[in-house]
C-alpha cells in the first residue's frame, strides 16, 4: 500500500517545518506535531501517537542543543533516547515504518569520512543520547536511521542565520570540519526514502566537506555581509560539550540508491536569495 499520511514528530522544528511543506506540495497528507501536542517525556506517547493512525512516522524531534544536553543529561536521555523508545513501540504496534533522524555526532571524528558501517563512538551526551535513540529504533520496529549534519535552511534560526543576519565580530573554531545539510534537499531525500520504503542506516549531507572557517567565510560572501572573524579554540568559545573535529559523513550509499546530492553552495544561495 502506498504511503499517504505521514506523521512528523518534531514538526515545529527547523527540519520538520520544511519537510511538512515539501511533503504537502507533493501530495502527501503531512501531520506535524511539536512538543505542545506531544511531549516525548510523557507516559502516554504510544496512545497519543496511535490516535493519528499514520501510514509512516518521521521522528525529527530532539533536544538538539548539544551544550544543553551536556548540562542536562537526564533531559537529553529522556527525550532523545527513551522518547524514541516510546515512538518505536508505537510504530511497532501500528505496524508502520519509522524514520529516525540522527546525527554525525554519534562519531568521534577520528576517522572520517564516516560510512553507515563505521563504529559509532559519541563524545558528548547529545551524541550518546541520539545513539541510544538509534538503538531503540533499530531493535524495536522496522526503521530507517538517517544521519545528517550541520542543518541549515529557509526556516532560519540556524548557524547560517546567525552568521548572515547577526552583528559584531564572529568567534569561530576554524578547524572543525563537516558537511552542511540543506533541509530542503534533505526533505526531498526523506520523501524518496519514504516512497521506496527503505530500511536500515543512511547518511545524508551536502558535499563538499568544509571547515567551519570556510563555511563562515562563504556565508558572509554569499550574503554580502561584512563581519570580522576571530579564530578561537573551544575553550575560548565556552562550549560545554566536546565536538568531533571531523565528522564528515559519506553519503555514497544514499547516492547509489537515490541519486546525486547537490553541493551545499546551491542550497546556501537559494536560502539567502543570492
Ligand atoms: N540542527 C542540526 O544542525 C542537526 C545536525 C544533525 C542532526 N540533527 C537532528 O535533526 C533533527 C531535527 O533537528 P532540528 O534542528 O530541526 O531541531 P529543532 O529545530 O531544535 O526542533 C526540535 C523539534 O523537537 C521538538 N521537541 C523538543 N523537545 C520535545 C519533547 N520533549 N517532546 C516532543 N517534541 C520535542 C520541538 O518541538 P517544539 O518546538 O514544539 O518544542 C521541535 O519540533 C533532530 O533529530 C536533531 O538531532 C540536527
């Protein structure tokens, strides 16, 4: 049976909002829920989810602030880990596929680029709690784990927005490396995965790999913004959680099955109307 009704948990987030729009534009019935409709910390998650009787669930909800997760580990595990256990149990009971959005931060950054078979070794509570979520999704129900990195897109409130629309000197840790992921391209990728009813682990990120410093320089150039850059280390930036130095994801498995992923440069221009 073809998938028609897609429930998006985390539908009020940066990715969820774009995904909902893309699915609706392509003929799906997309139902978006944020934490006001369903709190993953509640006991009744399973029964609440069953009321929507979806054909497919996309779980894009998370405590996504890496530093907040480090400061509040119980909250991080409760939402990202055990919240995903509840969602997985509901998917199993309804016999529907679950697509769980995960992260490049499940890797330690020592041996990039990372393929789907590489061993995870998260450095932070965020990464550990997301990996726990992955384990529940894999063990409990039929699922897709889709790992993505450095999200940016038209909904703003992200790193691109911060660089392009903020003021003052930017403090940048120059040596961190990864691949930005454009939420519009990601949403089309999710749609293809839904259509194919694929299962297993996939990595999705826009090429090429870029350092944080070059990512900032390119955002400033494309947006026509003039801001000074000061290179700092993690300590001076004052972060709570350790980040992988190079968590670049290899998306070759996705590209072999679903087609080439465009460069993040195109997404960035589209996003900044440049
Ligand atoms: N942002 C990145 O750079 C990045 C990188 C790699 C992977 N990811 C992953 O990509 C996914 C989407 O990230 P995003 O940036 O779109 O996140 P986001 O903008 O922070 O949105 C998070 C979503 O989760 C919901 N949520 C938070 N706590 C919840 C709770 N207790 N119960 C139910 N829902 C809750 C929020 O609902 P309300 O807004 O209604 O509270 C919101 O819809 C996440 O799984 C994240 O781990 C993100």
